[in-house]
C-alpha cells in the first residue's frame, strides 16, 4: 500500500466543484500578526531533497574532464590520504551558447548559469563500502537491512519538526523501505506525471489514494483556484509580497495544466492519456532526446508544485530505465553501458547522461528557484539536488565496481554546504587499474550520506550518523583503512559552510 500524503498540511486549501482539493502556498500576511514570526521561522527551517540516480557507471575522463588535472586550490591530509579542492568557476568555460565543465557536465548557458555553477559541488573519490553489482537503492544509502535516506527523511520528526510527516515522492526502483529486519523495494508513488498530479492534488482531503473524478463541466482546475485567488488578492490585508507569491504559484499551475493538455511529439498523445507514460510508450521514444527531456520536465512540474504546496519535501528519481539513451533498457545496458571502450558507444552514453544533467537536474533547480516560501527564500535556497551513479567508473577490467561514484550536488541546503567547488577525495597513491579511467580508492560514500541527513536537519535521535556515516555500519571487506573509517562520521572536508 502506498503511504498517504496529507495535502492539507500547514497550508490553505480550496475545495472546488467536484470535490477537488488543491493546496495553495502559505500567505503570511493573511495570518494573525502573532503567528507570522513563528510561520516564517518554520519556513526558514524547511529543507528539500531531490536525488536522481544515473544507472550504471561512466568514464571519469568524460564526467570530470579537466577537473581531474586542475591545479588544487587547497590540499590536506585526511583519513591517512591526501585530498584536493579547487574552484568550479575556474573550470567552467563558454563555448558558443554552452557552459562547459566536461563532456558530460555542460549545458546551455541560460541553464548552467554563473549562479548555478556557484551553487554546485562536483565530488570525486567516494566509494561504496562494499562491492556493488546492479543495485536499486545504493546511491541513497540503502542496503539489505537499512532503508534509503529518502525513507529516513519521510519518517524523521526532526525533518518535519512543525508539520505532519509526509512520505517521499518516489519514482522508479531507487528507494528501499524497512520491513522487519530487512528492506524491500519502495513502491513508486505514481506511474506517470498525470497520475502523480491526480494523487497529490485531486484527493478530497481524506488521505485516500483514489483520485476524485474530473468535474462533468470540464472546468479547468486552475480556473477554480483563480476564482478563489481573486478574492484573496482583493483582501486589503493581503500584502504585495503575498500577492506576488500567489501569482507565481498560479503561473506554475497554469504551466502544469498547459503541459498536461498539450499535444507533444505523437499526434495520438491526447489528454487524459497524454502523460509521461504515453510519451515513453510512443514509437521511436528511445531515439527522441527531446521527448526524453520532456518526460523529466513534466515530472519536475508536478514535484515543484507539491513542494510549494507543502505536500512533500523529498523526491527521488531513477529517470526510468532508458537513462536518456537511444535504446530500451537491455540493449542500452549491453550495447552502451558495457561498450564504453567503443568511442561511438561512449559518445552515445555521454550524450545521454549530459541530457539528464541539463534537462532533469538543472531544470529542477531553475523551477525551484522561482518559487518563494513564507520567509522570502526560494525552494532552491533551502534545497539539495544531487545525483549519484549506480556503479563506479566504467571501463575495463570491469564495469561493476564500487570506486569513485561520480556525484553532482546543486544547492546549499539553507546554508549548510559551501558550494562552487570541485572536491577530489581520491587517494592517488592507492591501487589503480586500467588506463582510462584510473580506479583509485577514496573516502566512503556513507560519509556523504550521513552529511546529507545532517544538512536536512535530521537529528541523531532519528538516525545515528556519527560513527560511520549512513548507514552506521562498518563494512567488513577490508577495502578501506581504519583511518578512513575513523573519519566517516564527520562532514566531508571543505563542504561545511
């Protein structure tokens, strides 16, 4: 059974024709004066977490590119190894209308702006504690006995200190939930963007999972909200800031409704079946990068609407099995991910991962940066948007290993993180295999997971991350030294603001 979302948590709502409940953003000026300070303080403490899993691994030379040879701005000895830090701005170059850090870490300059570069951290040299084959939850800290951190956040009172606990929005098989002493795959929240919209916004407020049927007069949902919003706008006690905030939210929902109703690439793709499921099943989808990008952007629209309405603060995403590739899953896995030594196949793989970075992560960051909350900050100001790979770097002598999981992090989580950095935690004196990439050992991925939970405000009473990060279990395979394990409960060097 899917966990129940509470669409009425801490927010105003409209009960419109047909029993449709739509959450609206909090408007502080309409609150009693004595409640405003507390409301703004609660909003300031809110944190948001978005994570995208990229399937398989990737060559370091294509992902990190010049960052691998960039002269460090700082070095230090940590955990018994020498680690390095540099500034991302020095590596970001303009090329036509693109901002380029590497073959994969590039995007149109209108998307990868100077602000976004300043809010990024690119992390190399973090290892899974144990060897990994394919996994469905490892990039979020889960294993056979420990749930992924999205599930930890959804059940942590310290993450929702002044609100009803809300489950994570889960897309595809990336999340693990606790079941007795073991973990089980978390059921995705919805199968498409339209079903997610129906589930989050069209329930009648009773916590059930059955969407309310559309009104027989086919009145557009946003039109009914607009009628209510006009009354709010006319209220003399509604401040200019709140009117602007409500207007921004209505603009967002208008965009959502418009995208749900528009006719995309396939002329047969019409509402109510005109959703991401239909896009993905359309003939030629795997050869249409614009359609693949559209799928991510449609999902992002609904998630950002849910965040702004207070329905959830966590979204974890596997970007579906195609990973923006030209082939269905099995062909993609065998013919591309396992053929990175072929330059043509590698180029196809790199282009797919670059598209995921630009049209999924940067799109989410930009949309969150447009939505203000009760304290005047944007959702992005209080967010961490991160990605991680299912496996370490690709290439021979093996494609499934636990070394140097490439990580992108966007946002400072309300000031917890120092950003704009390239962080290289590899031990360049450790073993290395192959010529491209060099597989070095480094620090532990569990250290990153523990830091993420602390950045989200999760207390040790909700989950202990102080000894070996998260999960708080020391691996027994001997791949990492006692010195590396001894620092795994700390915040990663240079990352804490």
